[in-house]
C-alpha cells in the first residue's frame, strides 16, 4: 500500500485569528505561552518583556497619552482576558472594550432664513430679553451688521440696509426695530485671489543680463576668443588694405 507523503502546509487560513493584527502572530504566541506558565512570578516577568516589545513594534503609541496603559490593555485583549499578572492598571472588561458609543443627536430645527444661520436667531432672542434701551439699541445694530456680513458671504452680492433691517424686524416678530437713518457697516464680497505662476521670472532676468536689446545673456564682448580673432585680423591686414601672402 502506497504511503501518503503529502506535506502539510501551515497557511494563515488554518491558524487562529489574530486578535490585534498590528502586533503580529509572534506576539500573540508569546502571550499564549505566558498564559500557560505555572507561577505568577514567571508570568509577570515575561509579561513585562512582551510589553516592551509591543511598545517597540508600535512606536506611534508613545505619542498617545498614557501609552503604557494602552499597552497593558492590549495585552489583556490579546490573551482573551485570560492572563493572570500583576498589572499596574486595572484589568479591562470585554463589555467596556466592545461597548458601542451612543448615536449623536443632530438638531432638527427648521431655520427660516438659512443664509443667516441659527446663531442669528439665538442672538435675536437674547436681544428681545434686554430691558435697557441704550444697550438694546447697540445690540440691534450689532445683530444687523452681522446679518449683513452673513448675507454677503452666502449670496456673494451686495444688499441694502433696508432689506437687512426688514429681515431683522420679521425674524424678531416685530419686537426689534432699528432707529431710522441708521447706517450699517459697508460689506463687499471679495473673491479669493488667484495664484500666479512666477516660474519664468528667473529665466527672463538671466536672459536680460547680457545687455539691453534682443541680445540676451549670450552676447558678451569680453569673450577672449572674440578678442583674439579681432587681433589676428588686424595683424593680417596690410597698410594698403590687401591681405599679406606667405
């Protein structure tokens, strides 16, 4: 009968699932070995070594506040909360680790004038409760200026003071009314400046160093080759203007 010599391969799919994959399988095997140690003294000694190794493998945890506490919590999680050591921090519980946060409650309040925002409505309610006339007058003017700024930023267009004061009167239910002839702050919409490309500045400056005109930087009258050629021409020219023959 033929003997089956098929090799047995150790694939990750056949191994136990990694509890915290950022530490790797070797750390998980070390923690499993520590759990099986007979005495607590040995477990404490080996656990401290594994804690140092875990901090070395994940140096980014050093930037986290109280990172030692996080490492000890991870040690308990990797051991499936079965390791029995004298940890300097309280042992975490599975319920606390896997606890889901409560969903955030979003406000479902209807804003009548969305371009002014909810803050304006709160400011109007505060202004309506002011009893001092002088203070209330300055509060109304401040709210109107803020409304004008918010309107321009949202609509990107100019708006008249009468329109802002009319909206303020309507939003306050007729309780806030500015004085006649009041002038609000001038607000204009300014688009964001566009970035210009200045990469060609250095090239144009270098090309114009040689001299004025269209010569650029390549024409240089101080070139020794040009001077030598000119001297040779003067030597070869005769008194009568003809060339000398040798």
